[in-house]
C-alpha cells in the first residue's frame, strides 16, 4: 500500500473526533517521520485536554450529585444587574441526569462564540429551560435586587417541567416554595447554574445587539449597556434612551430619578 504523505495524515488527524484518535495514533505511532511523530504528539495532547475537560465537568456536577435524590434540579442565574441600560435577564435550566455537555462554565469565562455554541446545545439537550426579563423602567420602580428576583420568578414559571430543587447563584429567591440552595459563585461551581448563566447571557446580548440597531450611537452591540467610556460619553452627548435605567445614570446626567 502506498504510504500516505504527511499532509494527508495531517488531514486525517484533523478530521478525526478526539474520542477516535487512539486508533489513528496506534496506526501511525511507529511512523518514524518527524512530521508524523509531531502529529501523533499533538493528537495525544488533544486527548489529554478532553480528559481534563471531562474531569472538570465531573467536578462541576458536585452539587447535582449531592442532591441526586431530587428528580428535577434547576440551575438559576441572572445577567445584567450592573449595566446602565437594558433589562436584567434570568435563566433557569434543568439538565438531564446524564448530561454530556462539555465546556459549560460561568458565562463570563467563555468567548461569545463558545456561548452561542453552548446555548444551542443546552436548548437542545435540556429537560426544560426558562427565561425571565425585567425592563429598565421596572428596575427603576422596584430596584435592581427586587427586579432580579422578579426575573428569576419569571424564568421558573416558564419551565415546562416543574423543578423540585433550585440551585441559585448566591441568592435565595423570596416567595418560592421549592427548596433552594444558594451557592456563592455558583455559575463556576454548578453545571446547572453555569448553563443558566449561558442562556441568560446569550439572550441578553442578542437583545442588546438589536437595540444597537434601533438606538445607534451608544455602542450597545459592544458594551451591552455597561458603562464603558464610549457609552458614558454618548449618554452625555445624546442623552438617555428609553432603555436607560434612570436610577443608574444619575451620576452622569440629570435624570430626575
């Protein structure tokens, strides 16, 4: 049989799923060509990274294992407590017991492209998901903490499967009869809360990108409503929009709030 070129072998390695690499490695580990040996070593590193990620995910399921007697465990998280503009958004996610989604993490630790990819996978594989959203006007009316609770209530109510346990990122939601477990920095410690943070973040980011088209000049697509220098300068120059939080921007302009 004609020997494959290094370029052909490179394409073979690149086109092989990480789980199937051991067979390819075995086939080429005796090939003495330095280029091939380099490809073999790169493949071994891919396998090592995958195993490390599986171990990280196993550790991220600690609370889900601890409370495994509960049938439907729901992670709850919010995004958008700090911005000057836009809503606060909460996510609720019930993952299957045998969840096989890798790379879930605190949404802030992921790239926008990775969040989008994980959003699709979470929405496809989750037992149930819910999104809650509270407007800037409502935030001004009841304050950001109460608005966050309201968004979380909405997200729970949207779930098509009722949870019997809530894992929350740091807070205890008032008025909820379901048992709650608040976890400090929960989006980096629980796979369910991490998943909730991802769907909330992607939902809110997409909305802010749409607002940027309707309300240009403030950089909403890039700053997502947070108080960047560009945003604050535009706020002073152009004035507030209907999606600005009056109680958040009064340090920069006169609002009457």
